């Protein structure tokens, strides 16, 4: 397993530019009605942290963990996307998330799955209250993404974790219907592959 990166000690964290309104717009491609956040204290509050960059400072839109500091987001997209960067905001206290594991998976995860699977990447998060830190992800790991799982493992020492905003930067690659078209083509019957036994009997039985 790779070691978490340390903000300020490598090129994994990049201070954000002044205008990122069009940069962190991949949330528009999230299938928000099917997004699930496990261990959230309020049902569906995890969906609120994915929003417009210009609304990132709205402190009334946040998610808090329930029984411990862990939070697990299962994020389905409406098509195939390429993830490039992530931004995570929280409060300036010890409830801010500290360690994030990212998984490129085809189906939603449970907490026990995260303990068994190798994460696609691990990020060490700095305390960020205004969106200053943009964390690049490994391009080879997140090129063909249909479902993203974000596992916030621990925070800076509090019993609960609070997240105010999650920004996703990337590209929308293609719709799922491209796959459907290929599938329909493959399941179409080819007459040459399905001989009629009656025709063979007649053609061979008449001299």
C-alpha cells in the first residue's frame, strides 16, 4: 500500500487559483439521487457537499459522521468520467478530515470492503476552510470512472468528522449508452451462426 502524501512536502497538493468555478464542475455528472454516504448523522446530508464552486462557503450545507469519525461516499456518475483533482473543505478544528482513501470501483463499497481492498490512492489532507488545496489524483488510476468511493478514514482528533464541501475536477468522457449500443450489436443473431436443421435435412435428403 502506498504511503499518504503530505501537503506542502510534495506536488500532491496545489494551492487553488482565484477562479475555479468551471474547474470543479464534475459534480454535474454525478447521479446524485443514487449517491450514498455511509455513517452520516443526517440522512442524505452527504449529497449537500457536492455543489457549485461559488457556493462552497455555504456553512449550512455539510455532512457529519455519526458513531465515529469515518465517512464513506459511494458516488455513481451518469457516464464515464476522468477524475483529475479533488478538493475537500471542512472546519478549522479537529473534526476536519485528515486521511482520504480513493477507490475506482464498479459497485458501491461497505466499510468492511475498504479494509480488504487496495485503495487506488491515499491522500493526506490539510485543514482547508476555503478551497485552497487541490489534490491531483493518479491519472492512470482514474481514467475510466463510473463509480468513485471516497473513504475518509480519520480526522484531526475529534470523535466526529465534518465535511463542508467536496469538489471534483475532471472530464466527461462518454455516455453509458455507448456500451448499450455495443451490447445490442453483439446480442443480435447472425443467421450464419444458426443453421436450420430442417433445411440441412432437406438439402441432404433429396437426391
